[in-house]
C-alpha cells in the first residue's frame, strides 16, 4: 500500500492534526455508532471532521497491521516512525481532507474470542501502544465503550460462534474458564493507560448509550450533530434466541470461516424476535457479574477520575 497524502485526483490532503479513535469494545453498540456516524459523514465534513467508514477501515486491515511484530518496532525512534507511517498509509486513502479524523474499529483490541481471553483482550496493550505512535505528529484521543459482564458474556459467546466452533462443552465450558479468571475492565483500562500514557482516554457505558447517544457521539467526534437517522440494530447483531445458539453450535466444525460467518448470521437473523433469548446465566451468576462490573467502575473512577463520562446511573438488569 502506497504512503501518501494525495487524493486520486492529485489534490494534496493536509496532515491530520487530531485523531479521535474509538477502540471498541465488541458488543457495546459499536455497530450502531459506526452506522450512525457513517450516515452523517457529510454533516461532519462540513464541520471539518472526517469520520472514516468502519467497513473501509476494516478492509484496510489496520488491526492486522497493528498486530504484526516488526523487529524495527523495538527501536524507540525508528520503530515509532515506521509504525506511524504504516497506520497513515492504511488510513490516508480513506480521508476526504479535514484535519480532524475520527474512526471506530473494535478489532484493534482483539478479535471476538479475545473477550474470553485471560486477561480480557490479551493483545490490546501492544496494539494500542502502536496506535499511539500517531501522537508523534498530531493530537490523539482514545474512546472506549464497556458493558456489564452479565449481558456482555452471553452476547460475546454468540459473537464467537460466527467465527469459530464452540468449545466441546459449549457455553458452560467457556463460563468455567472465566470463573478462574473473571474479566476486568479495570485491568484492561490500566493496560491501555500504561501502553499509551500520554493519550487521553474517555469511556462510556453501553448501558448509557441508548439514552445518551447524541451526547456520546458528539463527544467522540468533537462536533455538533444535526438530526440523527433512525438505525435499527442489524439482524446479525441482535441477541439471538437459545434455539439459534444451539443451531449455530451444531454447525460443522470444519466450515471455512466465510461460510461459518454467513451461516451463523443467517441463523441468528431467522430467529423469531419473540423467541426465548439466550440467557445461560442463573440469577446468582448474573448478580455476581454485575457486582464485579460495578466494582470495576468504582476502581476506574478512583484511579482516573476524568476517564468515565458522567451520566445518570441506569439499571443494569438485562
């Protein structure tokens, strides 16, 4: 991929002076955010803000570039410059021209299966640290959306079924693994802060998103938004039914990834909206996970008072 700052017509683009980057996480209303901002890209451009369409960012394989281990990346000056050049090379062709650029790509943190990793998103820190190389020539702000574990974990399990066969014991085996090392947003935030100590980080809760979408989107983009389009949740991101989960679990284990993804999405989309939702946790397990989430929120607020976006507390019961 050629590095450059010219459009197809030859007009030079000014260098980016401000990057606003949403890191994800998965299953925290990221698709709704991405599709909403893609729909109002024209309005943002008129304010001097360019939101890069997330589908195009993914096509440029930015997350893969960040995950590659280059020997030169270990060199403090040369490595940072080359990583910054690689990132700019991936994103420059998507730019229209404004010097303020925003984009959202949850795979920077890792793939969906990494939500079950130990720790949560085990590869996030090096990827975020490499992304922070952009701060060498521009202002950078990171954004992160998080969600209560009791609703995140079942949703994350459904997402992993689109990409890989289930573990032999299904959800309960994945749950057993989590019991030995529960996920921790506090730990993830600590690793992100350590990897990019000079880059500001702002966090919102998925539970706050629906009632405060405009405020969150404007904070992320750094501009005012006009009327927002009504965007329903895509059928492939909806919470699937228990029957749909069982059907996806039963797909042949040797399916190629593209076929597995297409068939699992079709299964989830065909499920009756009123069917019993996939609720694999008993009330006690859900209560325990909500308590862990609330404790993490308190620890994050205590360690980094300016990181969490303030909204009125909302009920976390699914």
